[in-house]
């Protein structure tokens, strides 16, 4: 059983106190670093000074990338259907 750890995350010059599982601590720190880097890159590329605008651009960029990486839900349903068919086939075969 993992314990909760208190951590402070600094994003766009604002500090956010969080409680996370110890096994998630590295992921939170990595996310913090990635967001900081993206904000720095966006600020340099687009000359945007408002932090809220930079955060919105960063969020949009990350969600688009996430959606490109994850397969669509119809594809998942098709895979689950095939797995269920295979499971049924194997179960029926073993019953014989």
C-alpha cells in the first residue's frame, strides 16, 4: 500500500500543493517539468506574455497530442469484441 506524499508543484509562477501517492511522485514531477518546458517554448515562439494564454495553448497542445496517440473508442470496441469472441471460442473448445 502506497502512502500519500505532500508535494508543491510550481506552474506558471504559481504554487499548487498536492497530495499524491508516492508511486506517482515521479510522474507529477515529470509533468511539472514538461509543462514548464512547453510554456517556455510557447512563450518564445509566440511572444505571448499572459500566463493564462500560455497555459491554454499548452493544454490544447497536450490534449491534441494525447488524442493522436490514443486509439479511438470504436477501435477499442472492435478489439474487445474480438477478444470476447476468442475467449468464447477457447472456452467452448475446452468444454469438449
